[in-house]
C-alpha cells in the first residue's frame, strides 16, 4: 500500500513535531537536574528512568513551592 505524497509529508510533519517535543522534554530534565545528568546520558536512559527523573523533578518543584524557598 502506497501513501500519496501529501499524506507522507503530513506524517513527516507530525513526526518532526513529536521529535522536537521529545528533545524539549530531555533538555528540561537536564536543566532541572542542574548538570547532574548530561544530554548524552539522558539520551541513553530508557523511558522508565526518564519517567522517574520527571517524577523526582515534579516532587522537588512542589516541595520548593511549599517551603517558599527560591527555585531558580
């Protein structure tokens, strides 16, 4: 089954958007981890490890909000 060119281009745009979003999420993890995880390390992490990092970040943000300490 062959797709028409227009449909292929549309799918490519969708995939490019997903890749950009994924990269942004990885960069955010690196930023929030304050250098304890490099971009190379984050790219090699599996989905479960990235999810754990994201959970840790979310918990730390909530703790910071509750404590009133500066976050940035």
